[in-house]
C-alpha cells in the first residue's frame, strides 16, 4: 500500500496530494491546477476507480498494483505537443533503468515491453480563453497487475517482465525526477531524438482515423508521417493534447 508518509520522505519538498482511492488523478490535478498549483506538483493515488484513458477509454487502477499519477506542468504553449513525448520517454527510461529488456514506445506514447502495453499516458491541457494555464500529464503504469487470457497478449506489468518485486514509491520518485529533467528541455532536439529512438512504430503498417499505410517517420512536432498505398504521404498527429477546460471568465 502506498502511504502519505513514505511519499513525503521520497518526494522531499515536492508538493503532492495522495489519495488511497480516487476517481481520476487527472481530474484532481486539473482542479488543483485551476486553483493555482505550482509546476511540478503531483497527484498520486493507490486506487483509481474512474481513471480515464485516451479516446474515452476507461483505465482502472487496482489498489496496490500500479502507479496512477498526474503531474502538473506549465510548458510554454509552443511546446505543448512535446508533453506527450515527455511522458512516454520518462516511463520508457524508468523501465530501462530497472533493467527491463525490449522497452519501446508505440506512437504516440504507449510504453510497451515486448510489444505489450505497460503504461498509458493522458496529457490534458487547461486554457483560460486562448492562454495555456498548464498541462496535467496523467501516467498509469502496470506494476504487478497479473493479466490473464487474451489480455496477457496485449498488456504486461513491470514485475512480470523483471521477475522480481519493485518498490512503487521509489519508482514514483525516480520517474518524477526524469519528468523534471525533460520538462526543462521540452523543446530540445535531445528530447525529440530520445523519444524517436525508442519508437517501435516506424516501418509498421498503421491506421489513424481514415489514414492508413506505412509509418515512415515522425517530425519534431510529434506528427507521424504515413505513406499511403497510392504513394502519398500524410502527416497525422495522434498525440494531440486534448482541451478539457476552458475558463471563460
Ligand atoms: C491510455 O489510454 O493509454 C492512457 C491511460 C492513462 C491513465 C492514467 S492513470 C493516471 C491518470 N489519471 C487518469 O484518469 N488517467 C491517467
């Protein structure tokens, strides 16, 4: 079980809010952002009952088995599309740091081990009219969820891959440090290349909305370049940060 005291010790002076059970850490982080949370603040939950995934999917986090956290960032607006890269990259690095083999990023930001999903990222931006007030970077990592049946073909957990136990508090502390590191380098070529190097999608057949063909490259804005059957190249951004709050006041 994660606890407030363990997190206080591991996260030093970082502002954080911990919940044993919550609906969605992204929702709590968005509320905190809208009531002036500082950049770097984080919402962490042990159990998440109404976690949200990309494209309206549900993301349940069982107590004791995973990481569910939402980091508040205040990036310059022109670097908004880099936040999604940052999330996938930091978790991929966490896997590598632990010694997991075959960690990769499926475009735009799913972290996979041997092609099986271990982490999902949900970045959500907050706007005050046309002013970006911040971004909530939601991260869900399977740590010791045991997937069975068909799900075991598509999803996995860190401990399954490592065949040993890991300390979730230490993982959170390490991950947040990588997020701090990349947050100050959002617009850098270093971040783009570190993300691109880990992408497993290039060369694969893909379909995004109505576009399908072979993924041939990504550009520095995070767009995927897809060569369609007729030879035309389509530029598609699937890692868009969704707009979830618009304050009209
Ligand atoms: C995906 O669909 O791949 C993204 C899943 C993102 C889940 C995380 S868990 C922490 C944060 N809070 C949420 O409600 N969602 C994200």
